[in-house]
């Protein structure tokens, strides 16, 4: 069965195109054609690619680490309501057996999910911890940090059964450079964070093949005019992808402007959302200890930020209305750029023939009016 979505305009990799019809067959875009100039009936006002959230710990009261067979499905449905068509289930620092069981559970979910239900697709998993250092630990438990050992990494890769996409680590740890080379040879992405690494150590990790920075500016050495730190390396090295949590709390909008002026073409919007996302203020848990959400901001007992309650559609809107970047650039940061980082642009990240029919219809305030996943509307 061939579907058609008539859009007043659509965003392609080459910019906005006015009055276009997107044809879909079996969840794939088969054709994009111009509508007659006299056309006045539209199914979408501003059709853009649906979003990809590469860094998600949870939401709707659920956590990726929960030993609950329904958790990933609940989070997937929740993410779809925010215009997200695909996401990475992100772990936290925990005892190694817990991490191994979580990776196996994510792998099982990935193997069983289908494209018949319009919920966000789990692309795989993102290992955030336990290979960090304590100086910028965030909400992670430093007593559970581990040293990098290649055989242990291979065990985790095997547990994930081909679904492990990203591993985060601190580049100043012993054997970090060897680990990065090993992981890159295995086809994984490596992100750097929760670290006290210097500018030079960060550059050495990028030289070894690391892909970028975990939530840039958060959990790392900051930018100083005599000590550029991890942030300075990320801003100036053209190889580095930069994750951004654009909720107005993790990074000031003026600082996000600096990131955009240096690296808008390699910035990736993430949520770093945890189980409190979509829930009322109160006490929740992450990394094995209680955190408090007040006014939508999640903090540990010592006042450190502990993930977020951010929705990715709000991150895109914030980038446009509070940071001041163009809508086209903001949308790419949540769609094309994460697809480029993960190497899935053949199927995801933009509206083009042969790609999955993952779309958002945006209203005049850049909010979500409607989402389609595999051509099916999300209700």
C-alpha cells in the first residue's frame, strides 16, 4: 500500500522545499514530488526528519537499567511522543554483573522489536560508565569505576550481541589509548567524558580514534585561556562530535552559542534524560542513589546535576528560540548529525528516497504537531 503525505514544505538535506508530496511504501520513502502550485490541502505544515536521541537513560518512571521487561517499550513509546523515532539505551556506572545483564536485555529487545508499532526504535546501547575518573563524576558512583581491560571490553561487546554502539570513557585512564584503538577496530564509537583529562590528553584520544565529547562542558575540564582542557580540545578539533544538553541548565545559552560558532556542523543534541522525565517533581534514583527533581531540574544530594528531564523536541525549540540558531541547523543537530555520528545515514537522519519514513510535522513555535514512524502516525 502506497501512502502519501502532502506538506506545505519539507526540510531536505538541501534546505526547505515548498509544496511537496512524500510517497511511502512499507515504511520507506519511495518518492518526493512537487505538488501543483494551486494545492491548498496539506497533511503537514513543516515536515522534517524525526529526531534521534543518542543518549537516554530513561523516562516515564522507567530506567534502562531496570530489570523490567516492559521498561524499554515504555521508554520507546514515551520518546515517540517527543518526536523521537530512534534512540540509544544508555547505561550508567553500576556493578559489572548489572551492566552485563542490562546489555543482554537491550540486545533481546532490539532483536524482538518490529516496525509495525509506531514507537521509537532502540538502535542499540550506549555504555556510559564505569570507565571514568572521580574528579568530574557527576551522578556516577566512583567506588564502582573500573580500569580499562581489553578482555573485559570484549566481554561486554559479546553480551550486547552486536547492539553496543557507543562506549564512553575518561581518556586519562591507564591503557585508554589502547582501548580506544581496540574499540574502533571493533566498529564502535568512543566518546570522552566524566574526566579530568587535559587538552593534550584529549587530543591524544582523538588521535587514537575517539569520536567526541560526552555532554560537552558537563563532567569534564572546562575552557580556560591558559588551560584549554577537554572543552578546548573539543571545540577546536574538527574530528570531535559534541553532545549538547540544551535545557538551559546544563549549559548556558550563551555558551551554547560559542559551541555553535565553533562547531555547529558537529554538534549533536541529546537529552541525557533519566527516569524522572515526564514525571512530577519528587525523589527518584539514578546510579543507585536518590536524586531530587525540583522545577524539572534533577540534582544529587550534593547539588550536582544528575541527568535531565529534557525532551528532545524542547531541546530543538530551545536552540531556535533561546540560542538563536536557524531552525534548519537545530533540526539537523537532532536528526542528521546523530545519524552521521552513528553511521546510519543510509536509513536515518533526513527525508530522502530510500530512507525510513520517520517524520515530524512542526508547528509555528517549532513544537511537534504530528510524528510518523515508518509512515505510521504516532498518537
